[in-house]
C-alpha cells in the first residue's frame, strides 16, 4: 500500500499545529513500514527537516521569490509525481482544490477545525473562496479524520456528510519528550504565565491582556511570556502600552522546541483564552511537561482537558481575573501529576496506528 501526502500545508506553513501534526504522524507511520511519500517540490516548513530524506520529494527554501509562480510550479510537479508514484491513497494536507479535479485516486483528509465557518466575521471577503475550496475537499474525500469529537459534531452540523466515513483520532503529546531544554538559562526577573501561538481574532489575546492588567499588585512580580505568533503588531504594542504592561510582556519568536520545552517547564501555568479551537494541542503538551493549564470553558477544551485543567467562563472578564488570582495563590502538585499521567494516553504512535487502520480499510 502506497500513501502520498501532498504539498499544500508545507508550502504555506513554516511551522504550526497542522504541519506539526503531519510530521509527527509521519514519524509514527514509520513503525508500520508503510510506503509513504511527501511530495512537496518546494517547501518552507521547518518540521520536515526532522524526517528521513528518502520520504520527502522536494527542496527547502527559506523564502519564496514569487509566491504564486512557486505555488503553480509546486502543483505542476506534484501532479507529475503522483502519476509516477501511483499511490493507492492521497492524504490531503490542507484542502487542496487541485487534487479533486481529475484524479480518481482515493483521498482522505484531516479536518482540524471549523473556525472559518463559525467565525467568518473575523475574516476578509476572500473567506468565501476558501470555504468553497474547503467544501469541495471535504465532500469529495473518501474518508475524513477529525481531531476531536467537538470538531466531528460541528462538521456534521455544517456539512452534508455521511457519519460512517468520519473517524475521530486525537493528536499525540509526546513529541517534546526527547527534546532537551535550552542548554543556557533564559533569565526571567519574575515568575511568568505562558501564552502560545497566534494572538489575533478568536484567540482573544487582547482579552487576556485586559485581565492581566487588572491583577493589581500581583502583576508587579509577574510577566506574561508569549511564544510564537510573530512579532507584535503596531496595534498590539498600543494595547500593551495603554494597559501599562510594557515591562510585563515578553515575546519569543524563535519557535524551536527547546525554547518551548524550557518555557513549559518554568511557567507558573499556561493560559488559553480562545473562544473556539479544533483540538487544543498546547493543553496536552503542557500536561506532558508538568505545566498547569487555565483555559476557557469551551466544549473542545473540556473534551481534551477533562478535569485535569482549570477553566474560566468563556468571554467573562471577571471569571478570568478570579481564576488567574486563584491559581497564582495556590499550586497543587498532585493535580499536575494527575494531568501528566492522563496525558500519556495521547501518543503519536497511537495516532499513526489508527490512521494506518483507516488506510487499510480504504484500500
């Protein structure tokens, strides 16, 4: 059985949750002796460097000189390779409309979230075209993997899909296990809370800043450390200044796993204020690295976090402030170790084996 993974996510994403998912899936699939190939003629994704070169068909470029030209070139060479490789199944990495035109090969797709559908108000007019491409990919796929039951139920509500061709497979949490924390000390002059990833729109980062600014005397001896998500925008700088938090906010844009693990192991706890997500990878990453978590009480976070993390009422500023104060004044090591044990249920090998079973059923 031969499986091909296409280029889309690795062309578009330098690093991030979806490309991390696929790379860790690939590593798990290697234990099954599956004949797979990642066709990505030109890519910028950093995680792909972790894989065996024999499985990757493409070259890494730090930057693309002409985005649209390279994109078209990628898709052209991908189509040629598909004809020569003759895969039994193509696993679409991110709603690739070019895969659903003439190719009669069976296709599987992973649906990570339905954020565009539920929060289109946050996006530009181009969202209609993106949703059209996504609808095509979902409806034309022979099998769909959802990363949570919340995502599956949301998918069934929004699309006319046969539930029999959908299966929920959780992410793994063990990808940082063999990563060594930084071999030099990042010096923090204060204890800190941790925030990870993108900060705009539904992520509610500004909401967190407002709550943090209202912690009174507590915040004098506390920082909020942000990891990833790019440099602060002009608007973010202005908001941070207006809240008087210039000396309390730290940003790490070097998104390497050593830094991430170092931050997990030294933070007071992770804060996730999102109003919607498809899974919640930082939750299980935190658990696995003995970092406590405070999250909004949205459905998917409660599905993944269960009773192993703390929650505040989604969108309620007073609730967030109260929970921040409560957790800053208490620390339960038994709670943290219980979460660690629970996180061991989430492994990339399990994810890979369940995905392999789907391929086997489809063949």
